[in-house]
C-alpha cells in the first residue's frame, strides 16, 4: 500500500473533520505498533509521540480487557477520545462544550469510510501498471498526440511496464514520489476550453510546485478506478466558488476517453519532468 | 496593643489546630466511605472488581484473581496516561479515564488521595458507577 496516499487522504479527512467540528482541537492517527499515520496541522509530531508513549502501557496490557475498543479521558477543560479502527487508533481532543454525539458521528463515519475507500482503491495502480497495460486508452486524433494527451498511452508499452522497477530509476528519481490526490469529476465546457486540459485547485498546483522546486508542473496523470489512465495538461480552476471542493474540472473528450462521467472519482498525480 | 496582638496570634493558632484535626478525620472518613462505596458498587450488576491504592496502602478485590497483575498495571498506566494527556493538551484536572475493552471496561479516577479503578462488563452502566464515586 502507498503509505503516502494513505497518509495524505487521512490527513485531509482529519482537517475536514476539524472544519466541520471546530470543537475538535487536535486529531491524529497512529498504528498499534506506534507508527504515526496522519495528523492535523495543529498537532506537533512531538506531542503525538508523547501521547503514543503515554498509552503504550495501556495498549500493551489491553489484552486483559479483550483488546481496546475506545478510551475516553474526561478533564475539567476538555476531553480526549481514542477510538480503535482496524489496527489504527484515532485520537481526538475536544473542548468541554463539544457536542460529543456530533463529534462521534462525524469521526466514526468519515474516517472508516476513508479507510475503506483507500483499502479499495489502493491496489489499483499496482494492478494497472503490472498486469493491465493494455487498458491505457488512446485519445482520438484531432490534433497531434503530444498536443492532446502527450501520447502517454502510446509511449508506455506492456514490455516496459513489466520491467523491474529498478530499471526505471534515473538520477532525477531522488525527487519525492509524486503525491496522488483524489478528485470528483466535474464537467467543464465552452468554446474556449481546451479539450486536453483539466482544472484543479490552484492551491494544490502550488503545493506540487513547492514540492518540486525549480520544476514546473504542467501535466498530470489521471487514473480511473476502472483501470484507465491518461496524461493531460493542468490549469488552476478559474472560479473561486468551485475551489476547495475536491473537484477536477474535465472536458467531455477526456471523460469519454477515460470512460468516466461527472461525479466519479479519479486519482491525479503530477508529472515531474 | 502588643497584648492584643499576642491574643490575636494565640487565637489564630488555636484556629489552625482546630482546623487541622477535622481534616485528618475527614481524610479517614473519605477513605472509609470510599471503601464502603466500592464494596457497594462491587455488588452492582456487571462489576467484576476494583483496585484502590493510595500512598500507604492498596486494596484489590477482583472476581478473577489471575487478572490482578494485568489489571493493576492497566490501572496505573491509564491514570498516568490521563495525567500526561491533561498536561499536554492543557485540559485541566483529569476527572476520569474510561478504557472500553472488547469484553471488560475499566473506569479509573482519583478520589481524594486514592487512585481507584473499577472493572466491569462491557454492558455495565459506568456512568452510574462514576456518579456514585463522585458523590463521595
């Protein structure tokens, strides 16, 4: 499983939980073995480590109780809740006035849903790249391939994909692994809309550019859960009202090529060159 | 004037003495009433036992004596963890920590100078138990 994707999705989920429940002061997740999985922006790693250390003894001896399901600490100014989800522990720190029914409803629905979704989609890229190269579509040729989708599918042959990973490592591979984001497909159309370009949040493009200083991210790879993938140009979403909604604006032609439609989920990865 | 001061000092000393004695009595009473309450709580549905300890003594009453060591470590770890978390997140005084296990639930809290942990079945009403303990 791609830990980075896992972490990224959970981190976003934790931040979203805090957006809808402002009474949650801190939220983070760790594994049974003490590994930090994801944390919100408010909680320093040092604090998370201390919490994990503090509960080490409790979790170690929890077998005597049949294993831990949840832990709740009530204090005069707030509350700490630790919920066990599979082999993960979700820690939330809330204020005294927090509506715990609401907090629990949100956390116990959203996080397991994200976890389930990640579990479901995570094997897809591995499966695609190793055993289903023929699934990569070709874009109808009205323009030259490099102008449209840069001929990604054509360049990637089955033989190349089956080669060991090491053979693909080049000197520039020291760059961090491109982060994978998930988006819901939105339609975009109009006379002036290029058919080979998708639009995502400007903030995300800035993050990618920060991640790869000196490199300009002009293209992305889009993968569907059905195993199709395509390379497209990327531009920021123009209207601010559409920003921050986790959507990718996609022309009909690309949707047709990828055999997807509005409302479906896709994975998007920046291409660093 | 000086005499008045001395009288005043004497008075305040007497007051201190008068106050000190009831505190000691009160502590003893608290410990006794805590033990009495725990004995009563132990008879409640689903409660499987308790551990209570202070600086000088400890008392353990569990239906399954093979669990004594595990439960004692759990009790101590949970209370220590609660203290650490309260400090880390500036949550003030910890009032209780509940560890919901898949089969047994542990409720730990500090009553006066005593650290108390109660063990009960998962379905037992821990809120009721906590209310009774906070009444002491």
